[in-house]
């Protein structure tokens, strides 16, 4: 492990005797980048984590579960204290923040009021991508636990995650299902995730088990799995759930009570139709890799901010904070993760914080409305099959997870102009790509008869900088 010695006068940062510039040059090679996820997975799969989580749940569970029932003033006070700690930590340890905050004259201990915090500059995704690896962590070894996101901009970013953040996030999953199920979630219940990749841990001391299927799983196979395992809860993409609903099954017949959808935009009407078709409750989760849980839909259908996971602000396009009730860009500060701190990060989605904050569900987290994020299309094959956009986004993740393609900094867009054809446009990131392997990955999803073309480009065909969409269909329905 290396240690920083920060010299506040000269702003020279020394890392194990190296000048900061030399340290930043310590790049992560292609092979090392690919090995990252596996290192983290095998580390987190050690049973010691399940036991430690069980201890933490016993010690902190009650406080955690009651956090959002506190008066909002108390919640805000806690947030300010946490943010003050995080900003100082980032300033002292993370080169990106050291440089950024030095420029505005920040000195340690400056955050005593919210106005002090609001003076800090915003963080853009590009800064995280360019700062990878050395500028966005204290120590490149912190990338043992890391996560990748293409988010609503479709450009991959790699951030390090601390073990402490993964633990808290796991315990907040228990709180999430307690809340969204109306306190029906039990330690012996299983949640089935139909998702891109499994969560770091799959149980807490033998309880709160998580099962997993990749979204590339055929829907009939997934339904048979649900029949056989009877999970009480499912967490998946709305487009995947639509596909399940299109088969005519009633998930209630297989013991399912609640489905949580996330990662793609879904509206209340769509969720209500899905709930009726499947005879289960369907509620939304608004989250991102960078900020974790942002807001959760309660059983009364309000989106409450997860005030101890991240702190949310809404700004206009000039960067001014907008009053409650007005729509603007979502900016978030991750309150869990210190490995790559995410402070005043422009998330890229639109939303507003409501003026009326009353809800009878007893959650005092601020309420947001009108979240607009990814609006995506499905792709139609020549056999008439409709493949949800989420599957294509998962394929993009699988370039990394399964096909060992280093995705950092890469940006992509799938475009379907006519049935039976599919074009993929890629702007290369940090590492060079083998397009044949990319193509091979796409054919795991579409039939062999589909004409797939992969193009390396400098600019994506449908990207005007504001409303980027990773999967676009121009086929008339
Ligand atoms: Zn509520």
C-alpha cells in the first residue's frame, strides 16, 4: 500500500516518493483491467463477508431501518456532517479532488453549512473517465473492488468501490425490500435478480438470500426457474418484465408478490398494467452505479430519496440550484463510497423535488417526481421476436464480463434501421477493440440470420449531446 504526503503549500502530492504526475502515469494494462472484476468477485465471495454483514446488521440494523423515519431536519444534519467528512477525505486523498478544490481555494474543514457545500464545483463523468486510474483513487490497489457503468450517457466509466460501501449498500437492500413490500420482507425470503451481473454477496449470514439470472436468459427458461424456485421477490428491467408478461403467466401462481423494476424508465401506467397482467405489485427503483439507490417508490407510489445513500440536488443548465417544484438536472453525492468519492456529480437525468413532502407511508425522505432518464427502444428480429433494449445494454456489459473486452471510456449506440438488420457504432475508449469478438457477442442475442454491422467511429450517428440513447429503433411499428 502506498501513502500520500500532501504538502498544502506547494500543492505537490507525493506517492511513495513519486511525484503525482509519475504516479498518474501508472496505468492499468489491458490484462490488469480485465482481471479487476474477477479479483473483486473472488475477494467478496469469501464467506467471511456474510458473517461480517450479519454482525453489522445486528449492530446497526435498527438505526439504519429507522433512519428515514427521523424528522427531515435531523436527516439533513446527518447528511451535512457526512458530506463534510467526505469532501475533506476526497480533498486530502484523491488527486482529482485535490486539484479541483484547490483551484477554488478549498481548505480542509471548510464545510460547516450547506452554502459552503454548494460552492464546490460539479463533477462530470468525463473527469472520472480521464482521471482513471490514478487520479480517482487514493491507491490504484483500491480498484480491487470496482464497478463499471455506461449510465444514461452510454459511455463507460470505471470507479473503485470501498468494502464499507458494499456492506452498507447490502444492508440498505434489506431496508429497500422492507419498505417496498410494506414490511412483509422476511429474513428467509429470496430475491431473484434478473440482471446484468450478480451482487457482490448473495446472503447475509445465511438469511436474505439473493438468486441471480442474467438478462440474456431466454424468458421461458427464466419462467421455469421462477416456477421451480418460487422467489417471493424479483428485481429486473421493465422491458424484461414486459416480456415475461407477454407470455401470459401470472407470477402470483409461483409465489411472487412484488417485482421491483429499475435501470430503464417506466411510467406509472406501464407498471400498473404489468402489475395487473402478472397479478403482483410492481414498484420502481431509481438508481445508478455511481450514486447507488437514488429514490424508491413506496407502496403509496411516491419516490422517496434514499437520503443516507446519496444526497440529491436539482440544478438548471447554467448550474444554478432550482427551487423545489421545478424540474432540472439531477446532481448527486454518493454518501457510501470513499474509494472513488462521487461529489456533486451530474447524473444526466431530469427530475424535480416536490414541494409537498407529505406521504402516509412514514418515510420522511424528500419526494421526487417526473424522473426522466433512459428512454429506450426494443429491437425486432426477422423472426418477429422483440428483444428488449436492456438485453443490448447487458451485451455491452458482457463485452467486458464474458468476452474480456476492456470497456473503460468506450461509448456505443445500437441502431436498427430495418427489420433483420442491426448496426452498432462504437467510439473506442482507453483500449483497442477486437470487433469480431464484439460481433460474436451480439449473435448470442440475435438470430444468425440478422445482418450485424459493427462500425468504429469518432462520432455516434444519433447523439446531439442532450438526450443520448444507447439503443435506437427507426423501424415503424
Ligand atoms: Zn411514501
